[in-house]
């Protein structure tokens, strides 16, 4: 009996330990999802005001960066696209103008539409200190980037002034004072021979004093270079003496291919102890810086009259240049033609005839007088015919 009770108890224990029996599901129930637990409870840390504020700042920062990035991208497109300028226009950027002032000038002149984009981009590229003043020719539809690059590179409109070879310093000052683009008046005349006659380019805003200084530097550089390449046997001992002789050569002939030969004549005379006997030196001694403002004839009395520059009367070179010689005249003196010529006279065609002896020279002078006489008679006849043709029938 006891054994039977124990067996029953063991059977009950096995049934308790076994998993509960699950009834089979129908096909509809089989496809239904099981119940899942709900989301966990929200952490107390998430609800903390500091965390909420930090999350807000992060979100705001991200949105700001997105917006700022979009603005930068749009601004770059605007900076690079074609501008509103309908046609080419010359615009003056004043000296010392700030970036804001430059942007306003460009806006008023129709080059740009949004000055704040121009300012921001120029600052972003760190180009503000490099913008140069001047007169610029902005082409139609130029972009803001191109306008910036033009001013950074200084691609301003260039003007020019030409100084003819052989002009006096007084003539050069007068020419510069008459120029409508240069600014500032010149009141002093530089020393004769100190300026190099050439064509000089400049931008609007350049002063006349700056132009004179530019001519001085050009002359100094040219003279230094020419002096270093001179013939060692020259009778001129200093660069200043070379300029003096070059100014005489400049006024004696306007033909470039004759300058070395004319220089050779004067070099031969100096080496032989002869007087130079140059007519232009007389004229400069009489009229100074105004000597070449008009054509002048020399009287015999003037040739015989003493003055500091009269090389018919003084020995050697005059005390200073009689004009500002050009580079070619200085080069001719530095390396003159090696001839035995001591004389030259005009040939009536703009050039000269050269001679080694006085007899040859006198014959050349005689031919020149005949040419002068024939030219004078031809001119007189032409004037009479012109006067006759202009007269009324009743006269």
C-alpha cells in the first residue's frame, strides 16, 4: 500500500515538472504576432533641462551650418556669374578708397548688384589690401571675381606722353603741364640733359612730379648702361661730358644713321684740339631752354659774339647740355664712327655731306649755298603764284 502511494506521488511530481501543454493553434492564429513588451520607461536623465538645452544647441548649430553652407554656395555662384554691366565702361577707383567704398562705386556704375557679396568674397580671399586704385575699363557683363582680379593685378587703363629727342627741359615741363591726365603742376625746370626723351605710359592719378622722376631714373639707367659700353679712347672723361656732346649731336642731325658719323667728327676735333664750331650751341647760349621753340637763323655777329656756349669761341665742350639727348645720340657718342672727317654741312635732303679737309668742305658748302638759293627762289615763285591765284579778278 505504501509502495502504491509513493508511485502516485512520483507520477504527480513528474506532471508538475513537465511544461504545460499548449493547445494546437488554428492556421489563423498561427500567423498572428505574439504580444511584445512595450517600450522601456523614459530615463530621468533625458528629461533633464541641461540635456534638453544641449540638444537644442546642437540642433541649432547643425541647422545654422546647413544654412550658412547654402549661403556660401549661393554667394560663390553669384560671385562667379556674369554681372549686370550692359556695355564696356571706364571707371575710376580713387586712391585710398576702402573696400566698402570700392564696392559702392562698382554698384553705382552698374558693375555689381550686391556689394555685400563682393565685400565678403574679397575679404574671404584676403584680397582687400591688394586692390589697386586707378582707371579701369570694365568689359560688359564682367563677373565680380573678374572685377576683383582686374583690380588686384592693376590692369588699369594706360595713357602715354611722348617726349621728342632733343627737347629742352623747359619744353618737357611745358608738355607735361599741358597734359590733361597728369595731375599737379610743375613749377621748377629740371637740369638740362637730366631727362630721357621717350614715350612713357602712365595711369590716371599719376602726378607730373612723379613723371619727371620717372624720366630722371630712365636717364640715369640708360646713361649708366651706355657709359659702361663706351669706347675707351673717347676724349670725354665723365658721363656728364658724354651727355653734353650727345646733346650737340642730337641737335645737329635728325637722321639716326648719321649720328655716329657726326659724333665721329666732334670726337676727331676734340682729340685734335679743334673747336667744335657747332651752330646749335650758339642758339642755346642766346635763348636757353626756349632755343628750339621755333626755327632760328644765326647772324655772323652772333657767331662772333662770345657766350658761354658758343663753341666757335670757346675751346672744348660747352658748360652743359643744350638739350636732352635721346638714347641713340648717347650711344653714337659712346661708340662713334672711326673716320678722318672734320667737317660736315647740310646736303639739302635732310642729311649731311662730310669732308676730311677744309678744301673739300668749302666745295660742299658752295654746293649747299646753291641748293639754298634754288630752294629760296622756288619758294618765292610758289608764294607769288599762290598770291596771284588768290587775287580777285579786279586786282
